[in-house]
C-alpha cells in the first residue's frame, strides 16, 4: 500500500475534480437518442480542456475515454454507435490523470425516465458506497468497508458482483490493495491516513454471476438482469474519509 503525502493528495483532489466535472457534463446530455460514442467524445474533450489526460484511453488497449455500460452490462462497455433509449440505464466510468495522478469515478444514470423498480436499484448502489465509507476510518480494516457494502446490498434484495473489485489509486489507476465489495469484517490491511482508494460497488438485480463478451471488455450479468455501478476515489484522513471525486 502506497501512502500519499499532503502534496500528492492535493494533486489528486484536482484530478478528482476533473472527473467529477466530466461526469456532470455527461449527465447533462444523457437522454434518448444520444449515442454512447457521442458521450465519450464529450468526456474526452472536457478532460483535455481541463488539463487532464483520459486514464482509460489506451489502457491495456482499451479504445475509449469512458466505459459506457447499458442495462445488463456491468462494467467496461465500449462506447460506439449504440443509441440510448427511453428507460435504459447507463453506467459511466471515467478516469483522468492530472500532473501524474489519477482520479476515477462512476455513476449509473437513468435515460429519460425509468421505472420505480429500476430507480431503487440505482439508489441502493449509491447508498451502498456510502454505507461502506462509513468504515473508511483510520485503524479499521479494509474488509470492514467491503462487509458494510455487502450487507446493505443484500439486505435490499440485490447481489454484489464478486469477480470485480475496487482498488488503490494514485500514480497508477490500479494500485494495491484490491477492495472487494463483499467479505468478513475485521480482515484485510489496517487503514492508514493518506491511503487513497477507488471504492466501487457493482450490484445486480439478479444473481451475482457475470461473464465477459467476445469484445474482451464488456462484462454482463449472466442472467441478463440489470446492473448498477457507483464509484468514487477517496482518501483516508485522521478525520475520516474525504471523497476526491465529488463536486
């Protein structure tokens, strides 16, 4: 685990602000009739205009600046000609480097107006993130966060994706430690001030099993059920967690 200095955290705040603002810009244009490629182009332009570099573009050969995952797509959906329709949901995951440090966040948005059932899935995904970071306190164990996320999700009748995890973040988009969204409390490394993490519950309406499509990237629910994703980059401080990717 790599503990960040105050100077590094300040740069990560700037990276996080670019990511949060890019998500806000995308939220404004997500509506029936737009393509996922158009959303990606908007994000890349905004990140570069803000002095950042898209973190995903070219990462292990990934061809876009955002991941755009629609309906049963859990994560890593590749933007393209797909046209969003009324009642869809879309998970947007975006990262940006600024002065050598990374910010990473995701939100799942409604397209037009969704059913109350679907709105509840999105709400529980967001709530589970906040349930988790209540335990992102100096001296706690990493899996205290994981356990709190799992309990909130499962008590609401949903499942937690198990084969995908959150992660440490900093000079690299993915650093140690891995942050599962399930697990037993009082396990894992001790949380220390200056530790920066990307915490990202991915929750399914149906079973937790997922599979990867033939494009090698897009992960979907095995049973075709809807999936929602909510992520922020945080830093552990002496006064509790600070979200670096929130306006």
